[in-house]
C-alpha cells in the first residue's frame, strides 16, 4: 500500500521524496517590483527544510498587468531571474522538488496595483474588467510561456499553471465569465483552448525533464463540475502534464450541485483514467490521518496549506506520529513568526477568521 512517505515518480522532472506538496499560498512577502523578498525566500526554504517533497511558490505573476496582490512574486521580467535562481538553488539543496506557480489575476487584478482596468475573457460590470482582444489573449499565452522559460533558466524543477480560483485561466473555463464568440469562447473545447495552448507552449520551450502541473477548481466562479472533470480527463489522457492539482476548498465535501451529491467531490477526479499523470488535491487536509485517508481514497499526493503554515516540518511530524494533529487555532503572531511568517504574511493571515489570535505577539 502506498504511504505518504513513499517517493512520487513523475514522468518528467524527477522523483519527489514523499507525497507532501506545499500549497501555493498568497503571502505578500516579495518586493513591489516583483523581485523575490528575503521574507518569501525564508518562508519557502523553511518548508523545504521541514521535509516537503514538493515545494511551490506563491502565485507568481506572468504580467505586470496581471498582479493580483501586494507583495506578489513576479516572473515577468529578466530582473526577477537572479532572485528566483537563488531560491531554486536553496530549495533543491534541501531535496525538495522546486516549482513556480504561474499566475495572471485576470478580473481580480486590482487597478491600484496595475494602473489599468483588469482584463477578462468578457466585459464584467461587477469588477470593471474589460474583454481581452484576441491579440491580448495571444500575448498572455506568450507571457505565461516566457515565464516558464525563466523558471527553467533559474533552475526550478518545474512550473504549475494556475487555472483555479477565478483567475484568468479559470475565467476562460467558466461559461458564466467567458461569453466570447471567437476561438476562445463558446464550446468547452474553445473555452479550454487557452489552457491546452499553454501546456503545449511550455512543453515547447522548457527542457524535456521539466515538470508541468495544472491547478484547477471544480466549483464556484460559474464553473460546471462535469465540465472541469472533462478537462481534467483530457489533461490526463493526453499525458502532456505530469500532475493535476485539484483545489477542492474542502477535500472531504460533497459537490455543491445538488444533482451530483451522494459521493465526494474528490471522487469525480480519482475515478478518471490518469495514465502516467499524478493526481493531488488541496482542501482542509490537516491531520496525519486525513492525509493518509486521501491516498486511500485515490490521490497520489496531498497539497497542504493551513497545516504547513502552522508546522513548517509537518511531513516529519507525521512520519514520527501518523496520528499527528496540528496545533489548534487561533495562534499568536509570535507563534507564526517562529514558523517563518513575516509581519506582512501574519497581517494577511488575519483575513482568515479564527486563525490569528488578537493578543499581541
């Protein structure tokens, strides 16, 4: 039986030493121009030291116009490469599979950070986003691909395309947000075209042993679960990616669609033909028993967010005690700083109800 501590063989990019992946989490710790900040470096390296088999950066923006949050890591300019090179070397020195998540915020890009209305597949009155021309779509694809090439040059083991959470790729997949009538809108094949062109583009410019993952959400943002299941099946059947990372919000829940209840949301993906593609998921996976249960349910690896914030060495703690349960929240700012979070990251975590204690550090 596969365990959390078994290595994970990828078709390309090597063999992560275990089944624990650090989730790509917003942390607000880089510099205003997108260069890597020391706080972000320290946060990520501490998780690699703590035993994560795959360590992923926060969402790194591929365009200045696609910035999604203050202090976001950038990968849209060659000026970003020295910091990324330093990070890749440090992560890999601790035996982790080092990955950059590639991101464009789409309609969720704040005007205050970009200086222009956000971009989206179609005009959106609620956010003030404006529809991208076909030329702008092509430019975004080119910029994602160029960012992947920078990650390769910097020495990372791979990249992940962020197709979840209502950001640009996700917006194209959504029939509610994408009302285009060109090659990138209408049918599911057309709405998914940008994603598959990105996969092909990254493969064309990066080295053969460079890993490529995709993160998808199956719900919210106007998405249809069965459509995302179809996209996931195509990604795995074609074998152009190495792993699929499903962001489920709660890995143990049932679908929101009443017609699809009666089985777990996760099961809509674990029962797909996956060939050589590895399947992981994120969503409130906290304890050792929960993580192990996800493998029993059919996942190949688990993607850890909150528990990794609370314990930088979670994989080692679970190896020592399979029933390990993370410390309860709220925790003090001082506790979080001991776990490698900077003041800006602690401030961001105050947006998560009940996570940070109100008392002073």
